[in-house]
């Protein structure tokens, strides 16, 4: 299955930005996010550097992390969609640097500089080779001991958007994502699959780390 092109994905999120932001106003309060972000803040407490969201969308995840968990930490958000970058920048203001870019190439993030790298529901837009490329790039950006946090649609076949979008995206299995993380040089510390209320698909949540010796 070939996923939609970068240009098509960019257009999708440019067109969808207002609805997406409104949807995230309520979804950001889901208990799973509170759990993930709380554990993230504990894991990076002794690490220097920013938290980098590689597909930051409307900026809700970084904003919630800043407000509830780690207000002193510097933040970087990156997104392919210019309209998402604009809305995330407005939401976060001086609390984050928001960049237009590609999750497969974190041009604005120095090597071994980040405390954590996040990817929430974005790898469905790239094929397996690019997913592995992205993971290797995220590892490059992380400091020794840095934390990886991925959320993705789990399973096989196309992502079910309920007929709302024409974009072609693909689900990946827990084994696939875990194996890519290990191949890219991460230790997989935790990976769970859970149902998502209101969606006909399960989600996987992977937490990994770049070992301190590498």
C-alpha cells in the first residue's frame, strides 16, 4: 500500500486544521495522555535539552506538557503543514519554537541535544523505509539517555478515517514499530495497545530510550 504523497498530506492538514484543533481541545484531556506525559516528565527530569514534537499539529501536546508537567523545559514543535505551524505557534507563543519541517529530517535540532522526541499519530503517513529513517533521525537528535514516545494506529491495512478524508495512510503492528525502534538503536521500555473511544482502530503507545552509552 502506497501512502499519500507529502503534498497531499500537507494539503489535508492545511484544510483540516480548524476541525483538528477543535477536536484536540477535548481529546487532550484523555487519561492516556495525562499518563504518558506525566511519565515522560519523570523520565527526562535529570536530562538537559528540549522536548521535540516531530509532528506537533495544533500544538496541544506540547502546550499540555508545558502547563501541567514541565513548565521550565524548552520545547520544539515541527510540522509539515504551514497552517498547523501557525496555529501551534499562536497556542504556544514564547513557550516553544515551532518550525515548518519534516519528521524524517529534523534540520533545526542539533545532534544529541534533545531530552525527548515525540511522535503522535503521524507515522501512518509514511512507508516502512521512511519510518525506520525517521526513527534513526530521532535517535540522532536525542541526548544519551533521551526518551522516545510514539503513538500510532495499530494493526494492518489502511487507517480508517470513516470516509472523512481521501488520504491513504497505513496502520503498523506493535511488532513492526517495536522492531524498527530496536533496529534504529533504541531500547523499547514499554509498548501497549489500547482501544480508542470513538475510533474503529486500536492505538499503540511505545516508550523507548537511547542508551546512555551510545
